[in-house]
C-alpha cells in the first residue's frame, strides 16, 4: 500500500533532465534509482524529464546541483548523493560512499 500524497508535503523533489537524442535515458534512470535507494524516505519524488540539446542536469527543488556542460561531464552517483545530502541533511552519513574527512 502506498503512502498518501500528503505524507510527501514539504519534502524536496529531484529532477533529472536528459537529452533523448543523445540516448541518455538509461544513464538518467540509473541515477534516479541510486538517488531513490539512498533517499527514499527523504524525497517526495525523483522525476525523469526528457529534453534535447545535449542536456543532462540534476536539480534539487530550484537548485541545479549538476550540469553536464558546466561541471564537465557526467557525475558519479557518489558525488550526486553527497550534494543532495549536503542540502537536505548535512549531518547524515552516507556510509561507504561518503567522502573521507582529513585530520587537518
């Protein structure tokens, strides 16, 4: 049984915009799966938005957290998870995929 939509009120939304002409749907779908696996209780949805023009962007609400053109290629799931975590729950540990802290 699914949760009522009211349970998701106030939770952030992730949007992955991808170029269909470049055949990046599989890449976008995989990233959506990785995000949902890690943040399933913390997000209201992860949306796949088909587009054109070589676009591959990931948005958290109104904040763009990745742009293929500006950030130089495609992100690893680890990087996206860290950027999402840093916005929604900075104290949360991502376990083995978390960045290492140095003793400076």
